[in-house]
């Protein structure tokens, strides 16, 4: 078993600059950009720059510096979009889909940050 990373996935291509993106934040180890098909007024994807397939892959193999950078980047995006709780925002949801049961479409770790409206139940069913 183990993690097989496909370096032709669309987020790898974004990181290489082969495909444009609507960047909202870039840090040393992370990139945040707007989802191309937003499902809420705020819908931002945050990805590590490293080649990780899923959250569990990242948690297992990323350096402490990458993990700290990524975690902070997610918080910074929430603050930047004024949905964070620290400055009186209305809140948000962070989702990371993985694998077949998670219906992951792009095999490069990403969290979705969703906000700007009441988001409804956590799962459709
Ligand atoms: P997931 O099902 O969690 O893998 O979600 C993949 C997400 O990537 C979807 O919400 C897509 O709308 C989004 N997406 C796919 N291609 C792009 C792109 N080129 N730029 C921004 N978002 C994208």
C-alpha cells in the first residue's frame, strides 16, 4: 500500500503555474485560492505545496513546519474573509474529502473553507 501521488492532478498543475488560479493567500508551504465552482459565497481551497494526496498522508509525512504553515494558512484565510470567530465573523465549515468514500475529485490534499451563509446539515444524508 502507501500513498501514490499523481503529479498530473489539477492542483499540482496549479502549483507549477500551468493553470491559472484566483489566489487569496500564499505562504511558504501553502496556497489558498477560490474554488472554480463555489457552493457558498465564500468557498476557498487551501492546499499544501508539498505532494500529499490526503489529510492522513500529510499528517503522516509532512514536516512540523509544513503542518504549522498549513494550519496557520487556513486560519489566516478565515480571518481575511472575515468569517472567523476571533473578529466577530459568522463562522464557516472546513471539509477535506479523501478517497472513494469521501468522493475526492482531486488527489492533492485540500480543505474547503465554506462560509458566507448558513451551511445546513453537515451531511446531505
Ligand atoms: P473534492 O471533491 O474535495 O476533491 O473537490 C475538488 C474541488 O476542486 C471542487 O470543489 C472543484 O470545484 C474544485 N476545482 C477543480 N478544478 C479547479 C480549478 N482549476 N480551480 C479551482 N478549483 C477547482
